[in-house]
């Protein structure tokens, strides 16, 4: 029993002596090298500050990049629509206030007559391309009053929202015969040679009397322009 107590006391003293020796060694090292640990702490603090400054710099760069990205974003849809509407508004169209000038040229006599007329209602609201198409349709199927004057062609010579000018060409018609014939159920007029188309009409063959239909299907001869226009006026819708 006494032996066990002696061994325990010896071990306790050994542990105490070992602890005191380690503590003394640390104190002695701190005494002889006072700046050793302070340098390590300062270095650690410097590294921490550098890391913080780098993080702040990266965050600033990210914010700057986002700002540049927003500046480069496409314009909002509403602004694009406004640009389109503005461009569309710049396209010139015919209005009720547009000045309409007509130049009539007699190809036989070489005379020219200019006049200012009221703009036709059918032309109001048309742009240049649309007006050209309308004039082309007018040239293909001119009114009877124009044909009576020897109408040949029409040409657009000036176009703007303020002023539209057209040139009409006329040529005196020599007395000649015509033939009334059928094409796609409509009456058409050929010149005396039966091969040169003189004009199209909107007269349906089915609307004419049966006897007249048979004559036209065989080719009805009309001796003069006066007789032709009387027929067209009688059966035009």
C-alpha cells in the first residue's frame, strides 16, 4: 500500500515538474524573442486586410459590370414602337387638302392644257406606290367619257402630301368599226381587225337578251364609236 502511494506521488511530481518546465521555456523564449509572435500576428492581420480589400474590389467590379450591362440593354418595346410609328407617319399620303394638277396632252395636235381639279375620293389615303397601282387600273379601264375624248394613257409626274400631278395623253380616234365579243363571260371590244383589243367592259353576257347573246358570241359588228358607246351605256351596270 505504501508502495502504491509512493508511485502516485512520484508521477504527480513528474507531471507538475514537466508543466513548470514547459511554462518556463515559453516565458524564456518570449523574454529573449519578444517580437517573434507579434510579427506573426501583424502578418496575419495584414493578410486579412488584403483579403478584405480584394473582396471589396471584386464587388465594385461586379457592380460596375452590371451597370454597363444595363446601359447596353436594348431599348424598351414601347420606345421601339414609337420609332416605328414615327417612321410610318413620315410616309407621304394623299389627303383631301392635296393639290391635284392634271396635264392633258393631245398627241395629234401637240397641245398641252393644265388644270387644277378636285382630288378623286378613291385616291385619298394612298401612298405613292398605291396611287401608281390605282392609276394603272384607271388606264386599263378608263371611263366612257375618257374614251370618247381619245384617252390613251395616264402618268404620275409628281407626288407629295401637298401636291400630286398627273399627265393624261389623248389621241383623236379615226372612225372605224368594232366587234363585240366574249371573254370570261364578259363583253370585250375588239378593233375592226378582230385581233386588237380595244377595251374591256363590266357587262356580263348572261345579262343580255338571248338573241343579242348569240350575236355577240359570233362577233357582233358595230360600225362607229357613237353606236358602240350607245350600246355600252345601255347595258353597263
